[in-house]
C-alpha cells in the first residue's frame, strides 16, 4: 500500500529589512526577497504592478514600491496559497479598495455655498487690487 505524500507546510519567510535606496538591481531584490532572479522576470510578465525601469546598460532597476509589490506577491503565492491568476485578482481588488478609501475633500456641494465662496474670493481680489503697489 502506498501512502500519498502530505503537502509540506508553506515556507515561512522573514520580512526583510529593505535598505533606504532609490533603486535596486534585480540581484539585490532576489536576495532580499529570497527568490531566484528568473522568478522576478517571470512575475514581471504576469503582474502589471511590477514595472522596473531599465538603466542605460539594460539592467533592471526596481524601486521601493516594486520591492514591496514583490514581497506582497510572494506572500500571496507562497504563504496564502493563491494561484497567479488569483493573486493578480487580489492585487487588483486591493488597489481598487485603496482608491476608494481616499478621503473626500471638503469642497462645497451646494450652489449657494459656491456663490458665497466665489463672492468672498472676489472681495479679496478687490482688496488686493485696491492696495497701492
């Protein structure tokens, strides 16, 4: 009788300390995130959030935001068990909800408030125009 192998528990990754730099080379990101460089290159094709710029020598240059995205993708895929399509959808949903969470600016909504603000601005403009230069 053969035993079916039990799935191994997901590898626990420690949260890396990301150095305070503007740009990171692909090798640095691979080391920080404990991933091979070819995985990063593949993820660039699968996740529109990963868009490293290229240097004049053609080297991929990741920004801090890209490194944060790589870490988030790694967590979704390797720890949370998402598929690539599922992780892509999750990131899209998170981006949408983050956009909705933006605070509403305190603009006046009624015509009477707008007229009052406009009148106040005209009065200020008149006072400034009447001042001797």
